[in-house]
């Protein structure tokens, strides 16, 4: 259902409530995002006009899936509340009748006790009528309670579910509001920036990997969406280098279109037992199906509380009955003219006390009463935190058997009345074939009666270092990959992609026979990298965005890391830092880090390290100008290829990477004004340099010579005269 269909289920008043709540969440998201971004670089001020502009741009369409989920749950809550109110209005008649019977019973009981009321004809008859009136009143009360329970339970479940859904929706709005505030501030900064190109921002808390609410639109994501929508079942591999955004893409796909799909996301452990993994998969799919239906959550709640309700009803019936019996005995004693303390007073008082005790126990055992007492005694979050920690420790320290036991027992000398109900569940371990067959039957039964399909995302498979383990895993799930109505997304290594691409030649493996398609996730373009940084940090110069894109090779994770290093340079200096100085510092630190890592790796593998190479390392530390730093990096490249590559071929990759760094330092480390950088951008020279180096770093994953060759013409244009063999 879309938002129009959902809102059509509500009345005008309810739609107005939803609209007001939505507007409140939007405004609160912008206000809190502004509080989190109090520190702004330079002369930028996060004032009311900036927040107003962000409020104007902020729309629920930017977080479509969380919004639709929130809207559906909000509509369910309002509909449940409407039904509960209607049933409450209808129940007024039996409630009034119940009060009337109680009043009548009290009148006749008092009349029987005094024996002087004009209504009294026979005292015993009045007492009997009073008892009947009390019993009928209790029966009416229990009837009203049972009749209203379904609507009250539905409203409570919807209300409780709305809290969690609204929190997720609000967090998505706040994240989007932070991005919009950063974008608006960056637009103002672009208009008012000084003549000198400098990095002013020293605070960038969002330069980390964040849980994605929305994904950057890409060809790969659209290809996955289209493949799933065009087929009744599919097995799709998601391939790409680490940090390219496979996890973000998979999470976005499996939560997309909640009205048509049920999503399950499971990280695959590096080391796993097949039966344990299948049990986890089975459980997560079943839980996702249950949580996706409000009726399913109601059923689960009813099943948990069925036994508890029966026990509570017995106590609620027995308690008032004892009180009534005691009141009748005491009233009967008051109707006779004898000693003030009558023989029937003792059992009457005993019945009253027992009845009150049962009523108190029934009230204190009620979850509603206990929750009210806990909230009155202390903050709710304290109870939640303590309960969470205690339950976790208990689950870690003990193995539990599912058992429920509740008992009502009444004993009077030789007479005993007992009500007991016990349920004990002992789980039987299924074999692996049984588990697979049961899962397939379960899913097939669900798909046969449901209009929705299931999307299962299995992540982290590409992190298995041993290729044989990955092949074994794919073999273990092969039987599940083509169940009608189920779509599997699996992150796979680039080797699997290459083998799949060669399926037209006699190269076959388990990936080729298991997956319908393996879709590569493409690296970021310059514009995508620029937009990501603009939404995460304020006052980040465009030349530095291009530098970060080039140095990361367009990989989102590395892009954020390089940008974070730039902000760290600004924070360490304590003042605004020129772009060329930031570039020199980041390049020198990265070059030194690569060379030290190369030396450490060679020592670990007991390879001979040439002394000239070790002596050249200190020369790559931060320099006063780019030319000197580039010369030292180029000299280190020459030493690596002259002294190390012959005995340690993998050192050639380090040399090729250093060539990329020196090329970046030559261009982006040159001092320029903002006007000069604007000319470079207009002529697309800076874009070409950034894309060329980023492409060379991508080629470096395959062959170092190819990567260095891709830079040869660019290096000639930049005037890098130091020859690298």
C-alpha cells in the first residue's frame, strides 16, 4: 500500500493527527540535527534561515521506506483506537447495569443487617438477593472486560509497535536533516569563501560509516531491483572490492517495498556450522514474517498470555466470591439479637480476608499493575537496562528449558481445591537434511498463501579468506537458492565474478551453477564522492574532495577515511590550513605508512631489505613544498624497484602506489587560489586528474605495471621528470 491508500483508511480527524505528528517529527529532526552541528567552520553560522531552508527541503520522500512503515503502523494504531472507543461506548450499558446491581446488593445487605428497612420482609431472602446481585455484577464486569479485551490488546500492541517504528523513522529524518544542513551550509560557504583555498572545518563527526537510510542511486542498485521484480525467484551475487558499498546495497534492497517483500539480513560468520547457520536462517525468516504482520504479533501475544489470563480470571472470580460470602455471614450475624460477636463472624471475617488476599495477589501478578508500580518507583529506562543486562547474563550462564507453571490452590483443613496448568517444551535437535526440508516446506507454504515474496541477504561471504570455505558455503545453501517466491542476495568475491563472466568458456565452478546473475557494485564517480562529502562535512573545499576521490579510487569507505585524515590535519594545526599543505601532509603520511608496512611485511617473511631503501624513508616526512616531497617519493620508488622487486615481487605494488601518490601531490599540492581552482574545474583538468589516478588505483588491484602505465601521459603533462623504471 502507498501513502494515499493508507491515508484513505483514516477519518479526516485522524489524517489531521497524522499530518501534525509528521510535521512535528520533521521540525524536531531539524532542531536536533542543528544542536548536533553547533560547531561550524569560519564565519558560517547555523542560524534560523539555514534551519528554515533545511525544513523546506526536508521531505519524507527522502526516507520513503521508514516513512511508509511509520505511516502504516500509525494508521493501524488509530484504527485500533477507533474500534476500542466504539466498543467502549457500547459497553456503557452493561457497566451501568453492573453498578446498579452492586448498589442494589449493598442496599439489601444493609437492610438485612438493620432488619428495620421497609424493604425487608425476610432477612435471609434479602441476603440471598444481595449475594446474587454481587455475583451478577461480577459476571457483568468480567463480560465487559473480556468483550473489550481484543480491541484493547490490539491498541496496546499497535501503540507499543509504533514507538520503535517512530524512533527509526525519526532517526532516518534526523540523518537526512544533518545532510541537508551540511549541504545548505556548504552552499553558503561556497558563496562567501575567501580568496585563499583552505580547509576550515576541524570537526566532522559524520565522517564515519553510518547505517544507510537511503543509498546513492546507482546502476548496480537499479539492476538488482529490476532483476528481483522481473522474476519469481532469483539468486543474485553482489560483487565488488571491500568498502565499495555491497552491504549498503544489500540492506537497502532487503528493506525496499515492505508491502511486496519481507526482508531478512544475515551476516555469514567466517567459521560456521551448517546446521547452526540454517537454524539461524530459519529463525530469522520466521521472525521476519511474524513481525511484518500486526496480526501475527497479536497472535504471539495472545498465545503467551492465554494461560496467564485463565489463571487471573479464576483468581478474579474466587476473590470477590470469598468477600461476598464473608459479607453475607457477617450480615447474617448482625440480623440476630444476641451477643455483639456472633459465631458466624469468625468464618465471615476469614472469608473476607482470604478474598481480599486473593484479590491483592491477582492484582500484583498482573503485568499492567506491575508495570505501573515500576514506573511509579523509578525511571522506565532503569528497569529496561537492568532487565536487559540480567536477561543477557542469565542466557549466557545457564541453559534454559521452556516451562510455564501457574497454580491456584485453596486448602481448608481436610478440603483442598487446586488449579494447576503446566507446559514444558524440550527442543529436539534436527539433522541438517531435516532442517533444510522443513525450511523449504515452511517457505513454500507461506509463499503459496501470501502475496509477498521474501528477500534474504547473506553478507560477509566475500570476507572468507579461504576460497574453499566460500565454495563449501555456497554448496551448502545451493538447494535453497531457487525456491519460488524467495530471492537470495549473496556477497561474493571478485574472483567469483570473473569466473562467472567466463561461463561461456570451459571454466565452471559452483558459483556459475548456483547464481542467476552476479552484479558488480561500481565505484563512486567524482560527483557521487563530492556529494557524499558535502553531506557529511561543512567547509570542505572542492579540490580536497577531488583529491580524496582520487586517493580512495572511488571506494566509499576509503573516501571517508581520506577525508577524515584531512580534517585531522586541520584539527592538529589549530587554524585553517591551505589545501596544498593538507595534501602534502596526507600524502607524506600515507607514503611513509606504505613503505613501513612493506618493510614490516618483508621482515615477517624473512626477506632481505636493502639499506638504501630504509635510509630513504625519513626523507618522505612532511616537507615545506610539494616538489621536494615528490622528489623523495620518486627516489623511494626507484630504490624499491632497483633493490627490492627482484627478491620480493610484491614490492612492485607499493612502488606503483607511490607513483600515484606523487602524481596527486604534484597536482593537488601546488598552491592555488580559489579562482585558480575554479578555472581548473571549468576546464575539467582537475576532474581528469582525479579520475585518471582513481582509475590507476583500481587497475593496481590487478597488475602494478598497468596502473603505472595508465599514469604515464598524465605525468608527462604535469612535468614529473623523475624517471621511474
